[in-house]
């Protein structure tokens, strides 16, 4: 319904707006009085769009237009080049908010005193930042501002509650699933059997294959890997061993758990505790030994579960959100009422906000 943006369309977006307006400029800048485009009576009584059972009046759309322009720094030049896109995005913002508000009501969301206080603060900031002349010129009523911010507050609360519960459920499931897994920190050490360039990367021939070293050097690499493993298992620091054999450029730190790797690597690691090192493992690029620097690391497990849970949550939540947005059919043509929105000149509003210092030209 609109381009993807960071985060979700919530009153947090409104907070970003008001924060930007408040701190991005030195205060309200007065514009010269301009000819009124819509009186407040006209804007509040002119139906511009229908979304399901909701009638959206012109003054409400003007609030969304102000937010669209200011949130995305939509300059007059940008509108001049592609006014339809920015007007469509404003309508999408209104549609998404209205539909998600409807879903929130059907899920019995209620605002508490803290929610109302937060909404009131956002409204106060918004009205303090946007010049009164803008509201006067475009017929923006206090009722329209309160309506938009109230509905966004409902949406924000609903989405946050759902996401928090989903996140907790996913985390609990993953915690149970990984409770017996051995999470390790590793130092992966390669004794190369292929030629490398100045940066330590494998060199290739004209056919794209690796350039292998001589058999003597391969044997030497294998012997060195075996000795290095023995030294680490005898208590020598793995960093010192890497320096001793000049392979620092072919080593890397890794985090993971036993079971996440190849069968050979999993088998080699499952019996190794912190401070130990695997036997030599042959790979395409050389002989490998792996020093285990930490095992059964609960912090690493927690971090992994958090990361995976976030990925799962994003996927599941976006799917759920798509279903919500489909709960009210949208007809971008027939949902519009009359020609008032078609005749609205977004560039003029953008120019007024730009002159007030509320838009940063890119």
C-alpha cells in the first residue's frame, strides 16, 4: 500500500515527527498570512475518502499530509516532480492507520492514563512546532489533530502489545529448544595449502580454480597444524601459536553451537572443552584446527536466541500485519469522495512547511 519505511506506522512515527520539528529548528517561524485554501468549517465538513465504515474528512487528511511532508523531508521540488506519488503515500498512511485502528478496537484495546498523557504531549509538540498559519490556511482543526494522534496511539499500543507477546512466546520456545545445546566461542585456524595474495585471500588461476602449493609445502602445513594443536592442548595461548606459525591472516573468531556445522566439524567439537583444540581437519583451502575459547556459554546462547527470535518475530509479525490490513478492502479510486483531494496542491503545503524551516533539503 506504500513504500516500506523503517519501523511501523505508529504514534512513534508521530514522536519522530515532533522530535524532528522541535529539535531540527530554532522554533516556530512566522509566515506571512496567506490566502485561506480551506476554511476550518469547509475542511471539517468535506468528506474526502471512505475507509470501510470510516469517513475521512479533509481536515484529517491535511494532518496526514503535513506528517508525510515533514517526516520524509518532501521538498517543494520533490513534489513538483512527482506529486502523485507523495499524495498517494499520504492516502496510504491514512488508510493503514485507520485500518489498524479498527483492528485495535476489535481487539478491545483501551488507553490508560499514561497513554492519554503521552498522546497529549505529542499533540502539544505537534501544534507548537507547526506554524498556526499552516493550520489556518488548510483548515486543520484541533479535533482532526486529536483524532489522528488518538488513533495512532491505539495502533501503537495494540502493535506493541502483540509484538511483545509474540516475542516472548518465540523466545520461550527457542529457549526450550536450545536448552541442551553447547554454545562455543571458537578460534578457527587455517594452515593453507593454496597460494594466497598479498591480502591473504586464496589465489585462483584463469579457470577460477585455486592454485595449490607443492606437495612438500602441503606436508609441512599438515605437520605444523598437528604441532599447533598439540601446543594449544598443552596450554599455550592460541594467539601466540598463530603468530608462531605465521598464520594470523588465516585465522578468525567464530561463535556457534555444536550441531550447526558439518558432520566432521561437529564431531570434532563436541568433545572439546574451553582451552582445548581439535585434531587436524582437512579442508579445500588447507589444514584446519579449531581452538575452543569458551564452551557452554550462556551469554552467547541468550544472544543467539534473541537474534533468531527477532528474525522470527519480524517474519511472523509482517504476515499478521498483512492479514490485518486486508481486513478492510481498499479501492484506491472508488474510496475517494468528490474531487477535493485531486484538486489539492501538495506543493503549496510543502513550500509553506519548507519556508518555516521544517523540511531539510536533501
